[in-house]
C-alpha cells in the first residue's frame, strides 16, 4: 500500500497548473474538459519532459480534437 505524501514546503516544491492554463492554449474547452486535460497530463506525466504549454496543448488536442 502506498503511503500518502503530504506537501512540506520546507523540503519540497510544487508547480501548479489549472484549468485556466489549459484554457489559455484551448479557450474553447469547458472547465470540465480542461480538467480532463489536466488529469490526463498528470496520469501520463514524464519526469524527463514535465508538464508545459506544449504538453497541455497536445493532450487537449488528443482528447478533444478541434473541428476544422
């Protein structure tokens, strides 16, 4: 069983991404869809690449393709 890790600002850092960040790259997405993008980015997180604007856009486009 995994132990729950609590955030401790004395020995850890945390970078936060929000639905508003997703909506910056894809303003057409609802809050619910933007959150789905965040969860996908979290689930597929690659520690060598991290999460960035490009990653958010890639997952947004993968989950919710834009109509042409």
